[in-house]
C-alpha cells in the first residue's frame, strides 16, 4: 500500500528538490527519486514511470539555465535530436509491451550499471581526454550511441544524463560546458517523449507527479547553484551509494 502520510509527502518533496539540483550539477538525480518512490510503497514499474514523468519540469529548468551554451550547435542538435526521440520511443514501447517480470528482472542491473557509470564519470573524462573545439563530430559513432542512450532513457532513465555526457565527450570535440547544454536538451527531449507515451499507457501516479514536478523544476533551475556549494564529488558519491543500495535491495527482495 502506498504511504500517503504527511511525512511521506514531505519526503518526496525533498527528494524531488535534491534530484533537480543534482541533475543540474552532476547528473543522476533520478536515482534519488526512484528509491524514494519505492520507499513510500510504489512497485518498481510504477516508480519508474512516475519518476520519468515527474523529472520533466526539472529538465526544462536545466535547459533554461544552459540555453546560451547551445548557440552555435544547430547542426549537432539537428543530427542528434531526432535520433534521441526515436530511441526514447522505442524504449517506452519496450517497457509497456514486455511483461512486468522482465522489468523487475532487468532494473536492478540497470540501477547498478547507472551507479557504476556515475562513479566512473571523472575517470571516463580522463580516458577520453580534453576536447578540442573545432574538430568534426564522429557521427558514425555519435548517432548510434545517442539512439541507444534514448532507448535506455525511455525504458528506465536513471543516470541518463551521465550516459549522454560520456557519449558526447567520446564522440564530439567541444568544451564540456557546451556539451553539458546539449546533454540537457537531449535529456529533456527523451523525457518529453516518455511523458507523452506514459501519460497514455503507463501506471503513472499523478498525485506523486504533482508533488515532485514543481520541486524538480525549482531544483533544476536554482538547486544547481545551491548544490555547487558542496564539492561535486560529495554529490556524485551520494548518488552512487544510494543507487548501489537500491540495486542490491531490488536483487534480494
């Protein structure tokens, strides 16, 4: 049974605010809302689709805060946006047509993989090296990678921003600041597709969305600035610890 007590509602509000702020700084904030929904009684599938819908306003806030860094990336946006949209739609359809048992079996691995990727983010950046502005994008690898990231985002979505920024750094040559703005736009696009599809055919809890959506918006636009007072390492490892704990919990239950 879902816990609708005042304490549980406040818990979800705080989780949404923190998730929005962490998404604005380091990515992976959705891995905080997902276990928060589980904690108040949601099933994994209902928690996943509700989380996906509730995160959308936060991504709007992040894009609003980084839109100036999209200037000059029109060609890159035109290449990646349709690919990400198609991938997201495929992921959503897979989630809705496959049996719930498949999601229940796969999601612990996805949570643990997303947590590991969050932990390895700085090392991945080191392996990739410092991007050099002006060199052509590697479209042969960029577009398939963005497609599969979109599929992942439509199916589960936890730490999608981490996956996208790693993909963009690997396949393009630009500053991290500009790539982060494109990551925010692609994440918003994937989230938009999931909102449209899940609103029609998924068990979204709209009360939880009504509670979480405003706080993810505030967190995405303003929480990032507040979160920067803490070291990024602290934020990242908080997400890693929570995500790992959730993955282990889902395996043993």
